């Protein structure tokens, strides 16, 4: 009986580690962006790699990064920060 419980517990842990990311709609991503103090279109996801969530912004604050990271983590995604340059260096 004890062995069966251990096997069931181990199997459930393994299964939870295999959770997959889902593709989110633009409305969902924009809602996340707004809730984290970002603008529309600054949080993106690519259908070819659903496990990656992109934060595209010039110098996002630590709070903004942390907010998007928490949401990505809950959705089994990895956050990728893309820092956009404001223009050419002079």
C-alpha cells in the first residue's frame, strides 16, 4: 500500500513538471501589459515557441519586469527581455 502511494505521488510530480504553455490572445497579452504598467504590444508571444514570453521595451523598470515574469512563470513560460534602443548613438 505504501509503495503504491509513493508511485502515485512520484507520477503526479512528474506530470506537473510537464505542463505546457498555451498560446495567448493579443487581448490577454495586452491586459497583462496594462496591469504591469506597460503599453499595448509590449508583451508578445510567438506561435512557433509558445514557452517564450517577450517583453519588448526600452529600459523596463524592475517592477515591470517582475510583474511580467510572475505572469509568465504562472503560465509555464520563460520571460525574454528585448531592450529596444531609442535611436542611433551620437
